[in-house]
């Protein structure tokens, strides 16, 4: 254990944030899975141990991925994109239908459901960071630079949006942010946005889940006119938050966990506020804001464009997802089905989030190591 800790590199604050989120996750999941355990006919401890195994596995993956030099991910990005596109198509056609959406592929033997959009986020962000950093000399060339970038963004967007519009929109937003930082011209970015808007309209009005999307927006905009079954989730999330007060009911004392759908996943933030109050809710917001701050520091200090773009894309992807989840829980947005990163009980999503953390730490480690070399050289010279 001491050897592992001594070999742990990268930003120490990010490691601390991961540990804090892990503890919060274990407490919240243990508290909110009573109804799920009853439906499955198992004990809450059984579900907790499975979640604990995922968290430990995630931290192990984060450790491994942070030890790998982040430059290797540039080479892996093309392979990930080649694998991701067919997987997204396969998921749409043959994927498991859970909650009226085909987003998952069942993994044989281990019995886990794999959400291909999690891999797509890593693949697209890594690919964009690689392409933008390598094409800086001819970044405004339409054929050599712009078309491959636009094609990859729009293709991944439409393949995800057909089953998971909220995730697709967040990933599209992060992609546009990377294009801006990568010095793509405003005209070309406008073209990408226009293409994305056309695809978005097609998904909303012609896609297989168009009725679901329209219903969720209508419930959000006109809750007083919505049927009880349509607004049930958002109503009980508001009840949980309102009953939590300033300091909450205390750990394990939630009552809305028995009524709130997905209380251990999509709506876990409402349960956290119910049990730990507004103090706990704002503390969690502070943790994610501090994570973003530490990641921005890494981006500004990264010596290479690829490392800066990679850390920027992954960090904004994590924090945007976190705030999207929390916004839905408090009634600031329509229901999306987006989990809270590293807190929600999400199976393989925890593993991919951990890899993202590991890659950010790998970029951070690259910043620290040159300093140690310089210090060593000064001491030798002295």
C-alpha cells in the first residue's frame, strides 16, 4: 500500500476530490437503494458491496490510466473512434431497451450493462484533442482539418442523440468549446453549430423518442398542466429538497427514497439534500467547482497543446454533466437521465469516469515531473 501511495502522481487535490466523492457515493447509495433491494429480493448490503466493488475498480483504473503517459492516448484515439462508431450503431439496433431507450449493451458472463455513450465521450474528446493539436499549422484548411472534425462531431452526436439526447447535447457543447480553444474559425464553428441544429431538429421531430422529448419539455414548461404520472419524478424530487431544510434529516432518514424513481442514480442529488440539507447540497456543488478550478490550472500549465485540450475537454465534460444532473434534481431543467459523476450508482459509467480522471491526472503528472528534473539538476550542479 505504501508503495502504491508513493507512486501516486498528479494533482493531490484531484485525488482528494475523488476520495470525497467516493465516500459521498457510498453513503448516498446505501441510503437510497432500499426500494431497489426490496424489488430484487436482496439485502441493501448486497447492492452496496457491488457498488463498492465498482468504486474500488474505478479507482484502480484511474491509478493505471494516470500512470500511462497521456501522449499514448493520442494514438489510442483513432482506435477508440473506429470501435465506437460501430458500437453506437449496434446499440441503436440491437441494444437493450431500458426505460424506453436503447442505450446499453449487455456484457456476457459478468452481467453488466455497458452504455456505449460513455465510451463515445472519451473517444470523441480524445480524438478532437489529437486532431486539433496536430492540425494547428493548417487548422483553417477545410479539407485537411475542418471536414474530419465536423464529420466526427456530427456523426457521434446523431448516433447518441437518437437514444440519449441530453448526453449528446452535452458532448456537442464540449466539442464546440474544444473547437473554440483549438482556434477553429468562427465561420467554421457556425457551420458545425448549424449542422448540429439541423440534426437536433430531426431527432426531436422525427426521431424514435420524439414523443418522450416533447413530453419532458412540456412537463418542465407547464407542470401545472401535466398529468400526475408525467411529473411524478420531478414532483417528488422537489418534495425531497423542500423537506431537507438547511441541515437535512440526517444520514439514512430519507423518506422520498421510497417514492422517487432512480433515487440512487438520476435523482441522487435530491436524496443528498433531503438527508444533508442545503449545506450538504452546496458542499457538493463546491466540490465540483473546486474540481473544475484544479483542472483549469492543469490546462493553463500544460506544456503541450494535446495535453491542454485533452484535460480541458474531459474536465468540462465531467463538470457539465454534474451540474446538468443537479439542475434537473432542483427543477431547473427537464428530466434527462444523466447520472451524477462518481456519485450515482452507475455501473460501467463509474469506470469510464475514473478513466477520465486518470487521464487528467496523467496530464497533471507531466507538468510536475519536469520540475523535479530541474530541481535535481540544480542540486547536482551545486
